[in-house]
């Protein structure tokens, strides 16, 4: 049987293979990469969540390609900034949202410009829709910046959209107000749509004064703008599969009508997630506060343990759930991460996993339970001593 050329090879990389070996041997691993909040020791209001998922509406099937009006109204109210239920379309996840948008915007062989560094997702989401994801490197000078010149130079006659993540994962970079103005102007000038992934927007840690807190602050962008988010981060409930797309700018209503046609071919959003959405969003702020407390606690631990180690530093963490640790690039990040795992049982992401330029970066999850974070970090820093 011949499989589609859009599929990747499925062999694990060396770090994944080493991790599987350690776990098969029953060895303890201090995992500093975890991003699943349900495994990180947060206190969930179980009775309220279960009651929301057991609402009588769960028993009824009344499909709406855009998603139920009550869920969309609750999402619009949660976000504010003039967002309306009619501006929204529901999906089962932000990944599905990307799939629908790529179907909407491109034909096979067309291109989308995607951020780099970033989570290694866009290449495959685009490829599975027959599109080509072209990474455009951001640059670091005191903080991360979009390279607007490189973005414009990367636009070809086959470019259909630009993707940005606000704040970025893993760099934590929030778009600045000036970057937003330049970016939307570029997209308007070149006839491109702008996709803004804001799943981490609620988790500002060291935000600069000029940050764009959310693209929804701009009610009338000059180009089509699609803002993505979902319960996975907003209410730290990745198991309740519910995401959404908010459309603004020119032809927003027509875009949503076309997206509804695409969504109608799948109707993938469960009735239970939609029925529970208003109640779950009412719980979101308290759950987010737990996460922000954890992020600040672990960031303070990182700073405390880095004191007196001048050969190591961390980059600013404007927002999100990750911290970038900078180390001397005496070997590749991949080689160091594998050696650290095999000799000390500590798992970190090498910077290359996120396409960080060159070597000398490790990516740590600030979501890790504090005791394990401190224990794993101490072992990591001991391995990095000169």
C-alpha cells in the first residue's frame, strides 16, 4: 500500500529513543518539559467541571457548523474587546482551526509564512493541507523582535497568509504595538491574511510596556485577521476539546461563512464541550491564577539558582509557559540534552527542537511542579558547571 507523501517518517529521534529506554528500565526521569497542566498538580474544581459536562444539553444533538450560539456568546463575553458571538467559529482544537484556515486560504502548493523560533507544528499542519510553511527567523536584541524586512522579502506570488503567535512559544515574545501596525500594513499591502495564535495570551510574566496584549484590541484591522485560542490554555483543560477562531477585518463575515461550510463537513466539536463552555469559562480566571503563580514561582527559582553562575543566563520571559536558558555552546544542544538525560535523568528540550538559531539554548517548562522543577534544575546546573 502506498501512503501519501505528505506523511513524515515516523522514526523517533535520538532523545526520544533514549527517554523511552530509561522509562522501560524503570528509571526516574526529572521531566522539565511537561506542558500538560492536568499532570502538573493543579487543583481543579472537580464538582463544578463534572457538573458542567453533565448538563442536560449534552444529551441533545443540534448541530451548528459555527458552533452553538450559547458557547460562542460565552467566549465572546469572556474575551470582551467588542467581540460578538457572530464573529466566532468553534473547532475541536487550535490545530483543527489551522487546518480549516489553511483549507480556506490556500490551494495545493501555496505558501504560508510562519514564525521561527516556534513550536514544531506549522510545517506538518501546512503540509497535510498541501501547503508549504516557510519559516521566517525572528531576531534577539535585548528582547525578541519580528524581522519585518525578512517577512516582506519572503512574500512571493504564492504566499497566502502570515502566522504569528502572541506570545510566542517558546520565546515568550509578545508583539509590540509598532510590530502589529507594520505587520497588518504589510498584509494589507500584499493581499495576505494574518493568523494570530493567542493561546498563551493570558500568561504575561515580564511584559514590556508596548506589548500587544491581544489582537482583539484592534477592531478594524486593514487586512483579514483570524485570532485563535481555546480551552486548552484559557481554562487549562486540554482534555475538553474546544477551540475557536475569531474573524475581523475585510470580508470577515464572508470568511466565516466559508469556514462554516468547511466545518460542516466534519462537525467535530462535541456537544458536551459546547454545552459546558459557559460554566468552564466562568472557572477560567481562578485556574489561570494558579498557573501564573506557578510560573512566577519557578521563574524566581531559576533566577535564584542562576545567581553566581555568570556563564549561564536566561532570556526575558514576556509571556507563556517556557523559559530559555542560555549556555556556552561547547557542543550541540541535542547532544547535551541526550547526555543530561542519560547521565542525570533530567529531560529538557534542546533549542533546536524549536528551531532556535545555532546552539546554546535549552527550553524549560515553567509549568513543572515546583519541587521537581527545583530538583531537576539543580541537577541541570550542576552538569553545566565549568
